[in-house]
C-alpha cells in the first residue's frame, strides 16, 4: 500500500517542489528542513494508524480518560541521507527507540553498483512497529537489503517506509521482494529511473544536497 502525501495538495507539495528546485537546493539548511518537515507530517499521519490505549490522567481539577500510544515505534534510518527525515519523525515520536543502518551504493568502474550494508545499531525488534526513513526510494535495492537485515535481527509486528520521493519501479521491487504488507509513505511519486538508478525528474542526490558532496567508493 502506498500513500502519496502530495495528492491532497497539502504543504507537503510545497516542500517537495522546493526540494526539487535547483535554485532552492543551494540552501542546505532549507533542504534539510524541508526533509524534516516531510518526516513530521509522515509521523503524524502514521500515528493515526498505530494502536492506542486509554489512560487516566490526573489534572489539577480532576481526572480525564485520555488516549496514548500503546507502544513506542522504532525509528530506523539509512545513513547518511535519511538523517533529516529521521529527525523530523523523532520530533513527533520523541520517545521512540532508534535504529541506524549504513547501507550505500558501492560503485564499480563499469558504472554498475552493489548495495553494501556495513553497520546496524538497533534495539530489540520483536513485535515492534518499525518505521524506516530513506529520502529517495529509487531502485529499492538498499531498502530491501535493510528490511531483510531487520527481519534477520527480529520479527517486527509491522514495517512502514517513509520517503520524500519514491519511484514506481522501486515501489514495485520492494513489494515483490519484501512483501505487500509493507506500507510506503512518500512526499511524491515519479515514474522513471536513469541507467545509473537515479529518479527522474527526482531531485538529485539527497545526501550530497543535505550534507555536501562525498567521495565515491
């Protein structure tokens, strides 16, 4: 299941358009903040689907039967590009546990690449709701490898994926390889990939735009 947060022409549409714009991209702080905002909206929308429980709250004048999350989710991000999106979600799920994955494209001289996953730090994942943030769901290869690794470490109750922009081909790959029980939330959906696996029209390299150009390995 896919939720495109731009379909209702909300503020998310404005933020995604700024992420795409080459003129606005020169402002790294604004680029990071727009990713953060999308993470905040996604967190709010996802919270509507999480289990809640009633609790009795004591006020200065009496008691009130309130609702709160039955359990905190685990927020997982793929380093480094996912950090602003992750931080936005953490602003709302401020008591959540966190997980960090180092999954990246290892490029070869012939232009091809493979996904290298060198590091993961996470709490117990059994019966937890896991929210994975990665700003660009392009080929879906790094996301599927991350999901496979998460499932090898525990048995989550459910997995949600949050992206600023997702590609139709990447979505199809994730569903095919990781299962159709994963819900994908994104700021917008594009339909094309380049031969090197970049989304078109997309926005470029989210990690470089947020944090500066990196050396290719």
